[in-house]
């Protein structure tokens, strides 16, 4: 129901685990399925459930990974530190499209889900960005889904200097949905 308004939900899958979270046992690719007896379906659910763990209590976080299901124990008082050391896997969902940039000119809109770049399927924002960044000023094909239909378009990423590496990378002018943090 409702009218085509979708709140972007980051999936409850770990993309990166910094030392504080890795020490507890979190691995990239883990699907977080609960906190204690509370089951969760999104990263937002995970944050809320973790927040509800009393400061003096240890938390148990069941996760699913390729080798099976495991329960990770978060020591009392460490929930916030562990949560801060986890990065969720971001889907290749378009949030904002910069006017005048290649994606805008190609007709991409907020809410579009990029499914492949140059014929390579992409499941994460990082996978999509890597391919786009590798093709400055070269035409690439973007396949995307909108309202249950698949579309394909050509874009030519503009050349830009990566401030971190000073390498020339390609940009098309899209950013992921902003996460509202309350």
C-alpha cells in the first residue's frame, strides 16, 4: 500500500568490522538477525535493539554467515563501542542525483537501484562505485531497476581528482540515500 514513498533501509549485513567489533567476532558479510531475544530486519532495528541493552548487561547478537549461525557476546558496557565499529553494507540504491552530472543527464532518479555496470552485476554501493571510478571519460553501461522494470543507459563519468589518493577517477553524480539518524 501507500504511495510509492520508500524509506531507504540499510540491510542488516556487516560490510566492515573495525577492531572493536572484530574482537567480539564480527566478520564482513555477517547478517545480524537479532539482539538478545529481539529479532531484527534492518540496520536501524539493530541500532535500536542494541541501544535498549542496559549498560550493565552483556548483549548477545545472533548472526548468520556462510558457515552457519553463531551468537556473538558483547561484553557489558561495550555495546555502543561495538556498534560504532561496524559499517553496514550499503545497497546500490540512488539517493540524490546531482543536476548537470552524467547520471542526471542519463535520466537516473532517486530510488533507482543499480543492478549492473558494464555487464557486471553489483550488489553493493562500493562495487558500483569501484567500476564507475575506474572509467573516467569512458562510456559505460548502467543497468538499473525502477518500479519493477529494468532499464539500461549509457553514461560517461566525468574525470575528477580523488582527494584521498590524488588519482583521476570517474564520477556520475549519484549519492546513496541519506540515513536519518535520530
